C-alpha cells in the first residue's frame, strides 16, 4: 500500500526488505527502500555553500512542499497528518524539484490496519472526534510549512523553537513597515531578485502559518494558492528586471526608481 503512494512531491517507496532473527527466522526489522535524490536537502540549497536557489526557485520549492502536504491530507483516504515536517526532510531531484522524504508512514499503516480490521467508524460521535483531531493535526503541518517558509526567507537555519519565535517577531515588525525594512531581514543573496509584492505576499502567508492560534492558521489550499500568487507576482517583475540590466546605466537608474515607487 505504501509503495503505491505516488506523487510528484513525495519521495517514492520503491520496495522493502526484511531483517530476520537468526534463531527462529522471524522478522525483526522491516526496511523501506526509497528512491535516491542526489541534490541534497532544501536547506543545503538555501543556506549551504553549493548551488543556491534564487527567489523564484524558492517560491517554487514552497509550492512543491504545499502540494505534497495537500496530497497527504486530501489525496488519500484516510489522510496523513502530523508529519513533523522539517526543511531537512525536503530533498531535491536532479532538476531541483522538491520531494518530501519523510511523512507519517506509521500513522498511515496504523489507520489502514484499523479500517481493514473493521474499526467502528460509523458512530457520529467517533466521526466528530476524528474530524476534530485531523483538523488540529492539519494545523500542525501548516505550522511546519511556516517554519520552512521562514528559512526560505531569511536564508539561515532555524534550529529551535526559540529561533522561530525571535525571527517571527522580527518579520512581523518589518512586514508592518516599508519594503526597505522587509529586505533588510531576508537572505542577502535574493534581496535584488524579489519583487516588493512577491516578498510581502510570502511574508504574510509565513506569519499566518505561524499563528499561535491554530484556528487562525490558513488551510493547505490557502497556503498553496497564496504561494502560487506570489510566483505570479514575481514572474513579470523578473522579466522586467532582466530587461533593465541590459539598458544603459542612466536609463537603468531611472527605471529602477520607477519600480521602487511601484
């Protein structure tokens, strides 16, 4: 069942093997065998010393993560929640497309076994409890996406909950100010690449994902839509910026001033 779980943004399980006890040949450990992705983690391409993703690629990576989580929540039955997602769980394939390499497989197996065993899910009260629990667990995954977006923005590892709280406060203050304040806290390697509107949109959804009030966090569909909108805002600006770099210095300065004024 797990090997049939296929999505463009999930690392595929391609097989399994057993480690048997030598005494009685009973199965001691079951190993899952996953596809190999050679380009490291999303963190290494944001904070590492190798190939660094530009702003457009980072938005695309965020969209890929959101699509993977959306599939786990709604694309299979029962949905898989509370995946404890970290940026180091997001790998890059040869084309630098992101794939989530760890998700809640034990929960998936447990739920499947329960349903196969004829668990009493016909009770309205049990359905209500399951729905409420899944909604809470969905919001936990949304929070984890917010932490990943935070690291995409600032370009440095977020190693603890204290880091999350400190950087969140900084983003909140900067986001209420002007574009200069926002750019002062983002990864220096992308400052000149991101449009004002695209940057603000990603900051907004990041802060919403990290809300202390679970009910205020967006749905996975909202996260996905907002990131796709940020990509749309960035795309025309990127083409205009490329055109500007080919103009004379005097015209370049005039156009850049016009862009900064919106």
